[in-house]
């Protein structure tokens, strides 16, 4: 009987804490593709994404002893990656975005999933503008819970907030987004 991937990941982190470099290689191979994909949706600069990925796994190696074993290893890795990306982008004066030509050239033949179609709309459509109008605090909880798919508990951990605060901010952000998008659409008439 094969063990559950979460249990395998937890065993790998424990092995890393004991200094097992092979465990780090397995964890890296297992999680690199999805981490790269999710980071690339937040930042279109491949050099920054590559640096953040390297920093993420170095931090995971160094911090393996501090991993408490509660929650999923994937969420732990994503939390490290997001913090590294935010730190890396914090000093930039302008957000990194995809060139317009790339967005216009994207069609159903080049997009491999429905999720990519949705994310393209989130990054470059009406919703993107509405997201940019949210306060940084509200945008952070929406990105963590809705775009990144973290649970309220995981988002609270990542953002250093109480779970109730995350829930309240998600409700407020959704209401503001709904109102903003309705106002925008009524301007079409």
C-alpha cells in the first residue's frame, strides 16, 4: 500500500532536518513545477522566479528543523515562496507585468487549461483593475485565499493574522470587488 503524498512530504522534511540531501532533491523535484507555475503567475520575470525558487528551497533546507509538522508541506513551501517573492519585489517601483503582445497572442491553442484562461483574465481584465483598487490588506487575503487556494488557516499563518481577521477581510474584499465590478459594468450602458 502506497502512503499518502502529504505523509511522504512530511517524512522528507523530517529527513531534511536530519541532514538528508537526497530528501531535499526529492522534495525539490516533486514541488518545483507547481511552485514555478504559481510564482510565474505573480511575476513574469523568469530570473526573479528562478531566484525565488532557489531561495525557497534553501530556506526550506535551513528551516526544516523548525517545521512543526502541522499542515501540508506544500502550503509551508508556498508560504516561504510567497514571502521570498514579496521581499524581492518590495523595492521595485513598477509591477512586473506581461507585455501586451503576449496577452493578445494568447488563445485557446496556447493556454493549456481553463485555470490559465481565468488567471489571464485576473491579471489583465476588469478584475485585475478591481483587485488593484483594493487596499493592500484586502488584496493580500484575496490573493492568498482565492487566487492561491490557501485555506483560511493557511492564509492566516502566511499573513500573520488571526483566522477571524482573514475571514472578515475576505468578506469585505468580495463585497468591494462585487460593487466595483457592478459599477464598472453599469458604465458600459
